[in-house]
């Protein structure tokens, strides 16, 4: 009798239950990590849950800002049939593309508002935050790439890593009397991750978007946990 080497040691129902528990548990862990990140910047558990809820709800809301139009030359092939023979005749056409620029509420508006709130609440950290934003902007812009049909793509971990390392480096070199190191580091990391990604990846590449053929380019709009949102809270977890 042939030996069966690969088999499921429990029922299919139990397997599905295990998968559900795993997904459910990982989801709670993921949201718990996000909440802990927001608590690092001075929010209570209730505030963090509210921010997360608003971000989830706002992820489906894109506010259109403008429509970009461009004329793109495209080469097409036409075939002429003469006496049973097909002749390939290339011709040039101009296609008009329209791209709607929008901003996502959950993925961009809320993180930017949180950054503004932190900068006004901790004004002594403004200088370090501006320096962090500038450095992250330069790094993010250097790695951002226009992708035809999609928009601007950025390696997911580059902006948050740049924000975290920049915040650590700046607070290690520059000491501000009215700004505790931990406070300055947190504000610089979050503001640098959010605003540096927004400026470096999106705003500085707006001129390229209209030629990419994407019907919609939503800033922060690849779901709630897009590059801008992720850059902010991952930067917090890394410091």
C-alpha cells in the first residue's frame, strides 16, 4: 500500500477556524501597533482609536483637486491589402489623456493634520522637524519613480527609515534646551515621515503625473495605510 506523506491532520472546518483566528489575531496586533505609535506622540488610547477609525473611514474618500491634460503621441499600425498582400503602414496619432489629481482623507489629510497639530503643540521642536522634513524630502524624491498607468511609486521602507534615522541623528547632534530629546525625536520622526514623503514623492512629481496615463492620481490614496500614513507611524516605531 502506498504511503501518504502529505495530509491534513485535522478537519477542513478546524483548518478554516485556525486561519480565521490567525488573521483576526494579526489584525488586532497590527492595529495595536498603530495605536501604540500614536500614543508615543502624546495621544490617549481613545484619541488613537478615533484617529484610526477616521483614517479607515477616510480611506474611501478622495477629494478631487484638479484635472491635468496632456497630449501623448502614439504610433499605431495600419495594414493595406493590395492584390492579396498586406502592407504594414505605421501612422502617428495624438491621444489626449486626462488625469484627476485627488487627495485621500485617510491616507494624507489626517496625517498632515496630525503633523500640524504636533508642530503647534511642541513649537520648540520646529527647527528639528523642518530639518527632518527637508532631509526626508530629498531622500524620498531621489528614490521615487514615475510608473506609467499608475503614478509615482516609492520603496515602502525608505521614507520611514530615513525619517527615523534622521530624527535620531539630529537629536543626537543638536540639543534644544526647551525641547526634551524624546519629544523632539518623536515630532521630527513623525513630521519628517509624513511631510517629507508627501513633498518628496508626490508634490515634487506633480509635473510628471500628467504624462503617465493614469486616470486618477490620489495622494495617499492606495488605501488608508499608504506611503504617507505608513511613513509616519513606522518612523515612530523605529525610534
